[in-house]
C-alpha cells in the first residue's frame, strides 16, 4: 500500500491518508479482509504523528471502509462491497452527466454517444 502525504496542500494529513486508502479500496487495490499497516508502522513510514494516522483510520471506520479488531489490527471491511460499488457508480454517473451535457451542447445524438462509450469500454 502506497500513501503519499504533503504539508504543502490545504487538506489535513489525516484526510489525505483516509482519501488515498478509500481510493485504493474502491479501485480494488486493497481487497476485503486485507490487513492495513498498523497505526504505528504507517505513522513511522510517513514520518507523522500516530494520532494523525489514528484519526484517518477512525474516519475510514466511521465510513464503513475498514474494521478494527482489538489486538489484531485494521482490515478492509468485507461487509461493504455493495457500498464500494455504489460509490464507484456515483462517480461514473457524475462523469456521464458531464459527457451528456457536452454531447447535447455539441448536438451529438445519443446513438453516437452510446457507440463511443461501447468503443472506449471495449478497448484494451
């Protein structure tokens, strides 16, 4: 698992960590049941406070992305695969809405938009 944080952005470090872990879960890079690094290990590798990592993990747990087992650590939640899929679908819908607006403004018919989507989806 690779996480990169920066003090040069306005977003708090814990939010940067949580967002990157969430993105890796949603993309499938981290799968259900997979263990996350311990809070101390991640804090050490990022050279930040343990409290910052703890806050990021708390956010992920509150959002249902990870589960914490006392004495064992934090794991990607297996119960929320549908939630992850729903999040991805929301993201796709946003991009589709944008594409539809552009197509309508450009006078591109639905059939052409559908064939373009099919072509792009089936590309390697």
